C-alpha cells in the first residue's frame, strides 16, 4: 500500500515544532505504516522559505510552500490581514506539490490531517487525479478559521456569521472526500449536524490511542496524606488552565499537590501562581511523558472547549493513571465515571469539589489505577493502524472497481459509435 499523508505540521529534526497532538499522531502513524511494510510519503506546510525535502526514519518529507500572507501557527495581530489570510486559505484551488508527488509516487490513497496552510485544495487535486481521499478530523478547521470553535473564553455552540462566510468553500470542498474519520463521535457529529459530509461515502470514528512506544505501566504507592494531581499539555485558556488554578486556590494545600508539565514562560508562571498563591504547584517544563506520569496519582484535563480527542486521555490510560476530565468534546466518550476515571463540571468550584472528593478516597485511585494496568483489552496504537488500513483497503478496492467498470464500458461505447451513420 502506498500512502501520501499530509499534515500542517510534521515534526522532524529540521522542523521540530509541535503545537498539539495531531502532528504527534501524524508522525507516529506514518512510521507505524512503514514498520508494517507500507510505503509512505509526507507533505507538510513549509515553516520557512525554500525548505528542502527531508528524510526522517525512512520517510521522505516534503514541505509545500504556503500560498498566503502568513504561515500556520504564527502570531496574527492585524485583524484585517487575518481576515484576508483566512479568505485566501478558503478559496485556494491549486496544490502543485500534491499533483507532482501523486504523479511521481502514485499513491493508493491520500490521507489528510490538519489542513491549515495546505487547504482543501489538496483534496480537489487528488480526487481529480483519481486518488481516493480520506480526511481525519483532529480540529474544526472546516467550520472555524481558528480551528477551535472557541471565542471570548467560551466554546462556540453555534457557527457565527463570520466563520460561516470564511469557511464557506471548505464545506463545499468536502464532496471531494471518499472517507472522513472523526477521532471522537463529538467532533464528527458537530460537522455532520451542520450538513457536512452528506456526499462522503464513508463516515466513521477511529479513536486515538497512546502514541508513546509500548511500555509497562507502573503502579503508585497508596498515600493517605496527600494526592498528587498532574496537568500535561498546552497551558492555554481553552485547555482550562486558569479554571484549574482558581480551583487549586479553594483546596487545602496540605492534601493536594499539583504538577504541571508543558512549555510556559517565567512571566506566565508568575501569573498562574498568583491565581492560587498558597497552592503547592510545581512547573516541570517540557518533559518526557514518562517522567510526568511516574510522579502523579491522577491526571486532570480541565478543558473548556470541545477538544476532539485529547491524547492525554489515551496516554494516561496507557500509563495506568486515572483521569479527571470535563464533559467537553471527546472525553465523556472514553472516561467511564468511577471506573476508568471521573467526569466533572469545568467551572472552578466543580473542579475543586471533584478534586477534593477524589483525594479523599486514595484507595479508589489505587483501584482504578490497577484496573487500567491489568486491562488486557486496551485500545492501542496498533489497533488504530489496523482500522485505518482496513479503510485504505476499502478505498483501493472501490477505486479498482471503478477502473474495471470504466474499461468494460469503453469498448461498448466504441461499438455504439460505429453504428452511427456517417
């Protein structure tokens, strides 16, 4: 199987930027396919001018020039220029590097992930060249220029007029798709409820699994005097970091300790500490996930946006750590309350009450942790690969059926032409 995989970001030694879980997934996924004997090429959005092809772990990675006034994941301060940026992104029709690599590599399928900087033009070009297109929904690019459906401190329950205008062409472009995959039921339903993918033959859900290499989970000793909670990821408003700090301010510091892993400036650390001046908080910085999970009893995911399928849930389960999550996005689908973790409201008081209730029963923490460690039916990354491979095979067979049908019809058409009087 030959797969042409696209992703806005794809971390390599020459372009190592990581913003979220989608690019981590893309690289782990591509390398997993290669390990299974498939051929893979990757196209990402160029992060600098004149970016050359790079080979990384046996995969050729090409960088497509961004045909816009900004590159993805840069600071856009000017509101007018930002609107122009989104409008240009929405109406692009050409993807010359995609066309070039399709003709040279001859993939069986194009698998797109995040689209900022690459645009839906890649779908159009691939489909017109006869290559089936599968898209994985990691974000809300198709309905929201910010990709998050989050504005002014709140998750958007409806699509505003400006978002509708700026993403109009993106919605129409979905008719080029052969398959769409949501990483959760929630992210897929938000799109289908808006009437999207009505013409897409295959619509399904393949949940995320831990992208970390296989490892042995590790139990934590039961401590009846204090519980260590942990947060790992981007320290941003939509991830609920401020609500978490306000919750910590309401909790007894002698019973609850907080570990925070992720890149954060000294200035931002000071701002966050000021929200909970008496709480015991340790900022770990950017660390290897294993180092984080070994030091925490319970992982907290206080998101206040519809996070499609946060990898922290899968990673925490793989490490044998119960997770306290909010009822946003894909989390309620994968956290069984009281069995694999807990669900809570996202406001500071609900978070504080839930954290205190969890901390008051350390034996329950140990029970859930041991259940996660002993689970022999875990959804692992190999399952994710197999599920996508099954979809690829379906798309390839459908493509071959169309080719066979076309070649069968061609002689009949020629025969009919001969019967037409001259």
